[in-house]
C-alpha cells in the first residue's frame, strides 16, 4: 500500500485543507496517510517552513503549496517502482 506523508504545522489552514482533501481521496484509492508536524524536527522546519503543505508519495515529494491533488493522484496511480515503493 502506498504511503502518503503530509508535512505541515498546527494552525495552517492550507495544511488542514490538504489533509481533508487527502482523506476524501482515500475513499477512492487506498493509501496510508501520515501527517507530520514540521515543528517536530529542526531540519523539516528549515526545509519546509515556507512551502507547507508538502505532500510525499512513497518518499518522493509530489506537490507543495498550492497543493495539486492531480499530482498526488498520478503518483498513486503510477506503477510501483523498484526504488520508490515499499
């Protein structure tokens, strides 16, 4: 099953919107969703503070603010590669 990671932070309305959109997308495509608070890690905070929300599919960043759910869907629908998917 693919893993989708949403990087964001509390109080970010764009992050909340992205999470709601991902939850809706899960109704039609199975994937594991992990939400990560960038404030939990200094490196993540430095890397993504001006780009959240950021969404990865199986370890590859597929979209940043503004979130493009078509890119997420395309990544989920792509055949599993030997490198990227577990």
